[in-house]
C-alpha cells in the first residue's frame, strides 16, 4: 500500500472515531498505535506506546503548561481581570467606542497573565458586556468586541496553543514568544482600527459616556497596579534573559499566588478550586499531546510527508501559492473542527511541506495561531461566539456573528500581511540570533 493510501486511511479512521464522539486524544492514540503496529508489529507499537508518554511527561518544556495555567487561575482569584478592565474603562470610557477600546486593551493585558483563550473571553463577557449594554452599546458591537478581544490571547504569550505547537513541532518556546511580539502588536492595532472605523461609520452603536474625574481614573489605575507588576516582572524577566521560560512560568505562578493572598481573596476553597481546574486542564492537554505524538510517529513511519512533498513538487506551485492553498484548507477545516485539534492532526502532514517550501517553522506556528484565532469566531462553529451566547442567551447568534465581522476582517488582514511578509514575525528573532 502506498504511503498516501496509508495516511488517507489513518485520517479516515481518525475522523470516524471523532464522529463517534471518541475524545480526540484517544482517537489519535488508537489510530497511531494500530497504524504503527500494522507497519512494524504489535510488540514495537506497544513498546512505543509505553515509552512515548514517559518521554513527553519528563520533558522540561511540558512543565510550562500547568505553571502558566496555575498563574491564570491565581490571577483570576486575585481579581486582576476586574482591575485591568476598570482601569482601561476609566481612562478610555468617555471616548466614542471607549469601552470597546478598553475591552481590547483589557483582554490583551489579561491575556498576558491568563493561559486560556476561552477563559479570557468568558471573563470579559461577564465584566464588559453588562457595562457596555448598560451604556447603550449595540449588542452586536459589544459582543463582537469581546469575541475579537478574547481571541487575542492566542497570540499573546504565554499562549497554550503556542506552547503545544512548539512541543509537537520541536521548536523552542522562547523563539515563538519572541516571534509573536510584532504580530501580536499588529493584531491589537488592527482590532483597534476595526473599532475606530465601525464607530465612525455607525456612531449609534457606541454612545458617548460621561468623563470620569482624574481622581477616579488615578484610583482605578492604582488598583490595577499589582496586575501590571506581575506582567512586567514575568515578561520583563523573560525577554531580558533573566528567566528561562520555565522559570518565568514558576515566578508567574508564585507571584499571582502572593498577590491573591495579599489581597485576602485566596481562601482554601479558592486555592483548591484553582488547583483542580489547573490539573484537569493540564491532564487534558497532556493526553492530547501524547495522542498527537503517537499519531505523528505513525504518519512519519508511513513516509506520508515525503510522498506529499513529491506530489506537490509535481504540481509546480510557487511557495506563496502553496501557502495560500494551505491557508484556504485550514479556513475550511476550521469551520468544522476545534482549532487545536485541527492544528495537531494536520501538523505531521503540513509542517514538512512548509519547511520544504523554504518557510521557517516558527513563522508557520505564528500563522497557525492566527488561523486558530479565526476558527474561534468565524461561522458556523466559532466557540467564542457560542460561549458569549451562553453568557447572554437573549442576544441571538446571528447578532453576535454580525458583530464579529470587523474583527474577522482584521484577522484576515494580519494573516495576509504575515503571508506576504514573513519578516514581520521573523525579524526580531533573527536580529537576536535565535533562528
């Protein structure tokens, strides 16, 4: 049987298991193990299944996942999300669309101390949505802004999607964090431009709010100061070279715990709940990584990437045309697949092709993260849209989807720029001699 036939049958079996509601991690483990065994024998396959989880779980890079998750849990208990949003709203709330700008800024800042995209969106859905609706903001504009801001977390370190990509693709996590700086700033800028254009064309969606006196603004900023200390301490130490990624994650978790205790918000119940949620999420991610590793080994053993590369060479596509074709395929895949699953399932096939075409795997990781942002909000199965509808069931789904259109356009613009000019992501790590 040809490599492409083996890979095709493996993918088909994987999709069937997923349709049968088998968890993605176990589906990848089953398909990868059976495919491995059919090519190299059951003893070898079962030995690999026993040793590969040990190798992954003993990896130093894996320690960053629970530590950054723990940081986010402790920061949430400390009330940093409320403080960051209150400070941004106090400074910008009196401008046209000010609360929308504050939401984007708050999501970006809180994203730096929270490990989860959905947690960031849910937090600001509870914080910002009631205030925006109370001040007369259109429901579509309010929910669209929160959805757009929530997806920023994917591109702002510490991003779980980035960490998972790096572990599977065998890329240094710190290289990805550095490469994400300019794309993240660009995405924030385009989101702010989307708000500015929307309120200029349709001022009725964002009525003006009263201007707060300077004393209240200063008080709001002072209240949020511990959150900014956490962000500066962790990322200042990380990007200055004082901390490694693992050390930064450890310091972040400890600092968040200290602030939560100092603010007298860390009860035993909150502490145990933070540990429980962190453990549950970490175990889920570990299982997905183990499944992706087993599935990747099966695909590599079947020499599927080599066969695909030879097949694509025969099509005589330019590297740019190839990347555009892959991006279109990812957009279609994102309409029916959860974004993390789509990335991890396709990475064994796609990454060798991208590298063979002359592109850097760090750049492809950044592009994958932006694709994941789009998958979170674009129809028909944007998980963030479903989450916001759950928080505000009286707002129809079509209204929320109408509101996210400017932010989808903004993400597409960033994706187009990164595709045309990979140096946007690679210039800084190259300048620092990292890649």
